[in-house]
C-alpha cells in the first residue's frame, strides 16, 4: 500500500517509533520501507496544515487514536465530500461499536484509551471506513459485523488478509 508521509508523522506523534529507509524515487516521490513499532500512547492534534498529507488516512487514525491516546482533527472539511460524509459516518459507526467520537464541522475529536464493544456497523460503501472499523474490531470485546466491507477492494484488496496477518 502507498501511504503519504503525513500518516507516518501522525503515528510518530501518537507515540509510535517510525523509521524510514528510502530506496528509490518514483515520479519524484520517495519509495522505500517504513517500520513502525508501538510506543507510549500520546494524545495528538492534527492541525489544518497537516491534513492534506493524510486526508484519506484520517478515519484509520481515528481508530488508532481511540485505542491509544486520543486524536483531535481540524481543517478536514473535505472528509464530508468523499465516498461518504466520512465525518458523520465515522461518528455514527464509532458509536455503534461503543466508541466515543465528537463530530465537528471540520473534523472530530476522539478520546483515547477506549475499548470497542463490537456490534454491527455500516461502512456506507466507503473503503476508508471499512479500514477504520476493522482496526477497531480487532480490539472489540464482542464480535463485529461490517456491512459493505467489500468496498475495501477499491484501494486495498488485500487489506483484511494483511490486517489479520499483522494481528497474529
């Protein structure tokens, strides 16, 4: 999968230890390996200047923030006009899984240290929401069913297989 480096920066701010090893350049962009290891969770604020470098990764970062130290995002009103209104759909889905998330006009705030209960959630045919709900499901105390999970194939057909392999 291809990640913008803003995603890696956000994980490092959350307390993860991230190392990058550039091996090539493709279309003027660095290509290489990224290794991320968990660390002490920290609350993180994503300000508008960082949003363009991780706009598509914000839903899965919200899941990481809920499980770790918390996440606050502003300047991300573009999320409202993606495959779904990702802010509203994310807030609804998190609530259905037992996770608190406060919706804002241009972002959201999710407290850290949460443990999802599980449940049934609709991904609204949005591949990024499937990823976020799947990450939460790994830590849920009960089973989770994601309606529309096939949508993940739009950007990452091997997502579920890779996520399961990483969780073992």
